[in-house]
């Protein structure tokens, strides 16, 4: 798939998730820790908190202000390929 043909929101979300992933792997924390990453929510001034779950091979993230949150799965599986 051509990256440029993806909707703007998808590209922004992918960039956001890559940022979250990089930062969380760098920090390596298993409890939620505040990052420098700003929430992408419209009019939201929250900061993103992230946590690693090594056992499940996941990164969990959430906003400190709004309800946005998510899980990035199979993180090390992707890196090995
Ligand atoms: Zn937010």
C-alpha cells in the first residue's frame, strides 16, 4: 500500500503509535510512566502515559486527560521479522 494514499488520520495515528512504541521501548517501564508525547485528541491537552508488558508482548498507552487509550500488540514479534 502506498503511504501517501492513506487518509491523513491514518498517517497521523501510525506516526503517533510509532512514537509511543519507540519511547516505551526506550523507557522499558512496566508501570505507567508519563512521556513527552502529547495527546492527539482535538482540544485535549493531555500527555500520554505508557507501559510495557513484556509477558504479553504489548505496549499499553493512555491519555492523562481524556479517554483515549490503546494497546500495541506483538511488538517484539514485529521487530524480529
Ligand atoms: Zn487526550
